[in-house]
C-alpha cells in the first residue's frame, strides 16, 4: 500500500505538470508582445483564473509541506502520529509539485523582487533533492529516529551471522562483501567531495561487483533461489557497512546542508508573503 501510494503521488505530479504544460504550451512559448492576443491569455496570465490559481495552489502546497514536515519533526506531541519518513515523502511531493505550479503561475516571466523569491525557491528545491540523498544515508529506526552506533554494529553483526551460518559463507566471502562497500583509503582522511564521489560511484558499480561475487558462488553449487535471498542480504550488509563507516561524515554534511537550505527557505517565504500582500492590496483575490 505504501509503494502504491508513492507511485500514485509520482504519477499525479508528472501528469499534472505535463497536462498543464501541454495545454498552455503555445501561450508559454509566445513572445510577451503576442501573449495578449492569444486565446488562452485571460485564463493563463498570472492574474487570470487558471494562472492565478496555479500560484495559489502551488504556494499552499509548499506551505503545507514545510509546516507539516517541520511540525512532525520538531514537536514531541506529534511523535506518535506516524513514521517521519512518510511525512518526508509527502513533503517532497508537495514541495516539488508546488514549485512547478508556481512556475506556471509566472508564465516563465520572472523579474523584480519576486525573482529573488523564485530563485530562492529553486535553490530550496535543488538543495532539497541533494538533502534527501544525504538524509537516507543516516540509518534510522522504524519511527524515523536515528540509530546509535551500537545499534548499527549489532544489526551488522546479525547479518554477518546469517551469512555465515545460514548460507555457509566463509569469512573471506563476507570480507569480499564488505570490501565492495568500503573506499580504498581511510574514511577519516577523505574530503567531502571524495565522500560524495565515492557514494555516487559505489551506487553505480556495486551491482556489477555483487553480480561477479554471486557468479563465483553459483560455480560452487549454490541454487538460484538461495542466491536470490543471498543477494538481498548482501546488499543490506553492503549498505549498512558503508553507512557505519561514513556515519559521522554524513551527519556533519547534513548539518551544513541545513545551514544552506534554511536561509533560502526563509527568504522565499518572506518575499512570497510580501508578494501575496501586494497582490491582495491591488485587488487580485482570485475567486473571492
């Protein structure tokens, strides 16, 4: 059900963006001088019924996404409301589709003070995508709380025992699995760029290295169904081993990421509220 819901949100976001874009493509592609003569001008202009609505709905989605996720993360009274990872996923959906609607509201014409809010929004979106990658590298429990190093080592030791006892692997094979997840040099001496580069390349090459290892085990007589179960456990072991090794670095990176993400968010909302206030003062109240 959870996966189906995520697929639904993904398809909803893609279809919404595509349908709006296809419908108004000729208007958005027209020059600023020709737009007033376009048949969709009254509907799609920033103050038009649809164009204005895109801005209002997009802004509401962004605001709801930020308030909802921030409240769940920071308010202890909401700790039992559900997994924080689910709130994060819905936050990502709202704060990706919302900016798309805001872009349609601007009709791709951005200037003045609002441009600062717009580009701050773009910076928030892009940094949010990067932050999501950093976030998933920090292991968490079922309710989204960060796991301690002792919990991580206990889980890794449990996986190791399963690989040794249930699958009959040798210590050398388990060491080969761990080696796939580790860089060639000391983790503590790696720069931030080296860490990020290693993670990206490791995500790309890990599958091929694991496939070679399983092929070697197949030659030793392991059955296909056993190899498939072994593959899932080996991936878990690799990911967990890598996250344990880089845990402190990614916690530090995530801290610095907040320093970048938060100011852009504040700038975006401050100018956004000024823009909304000015629009209301000049009588642009949409359907009200």
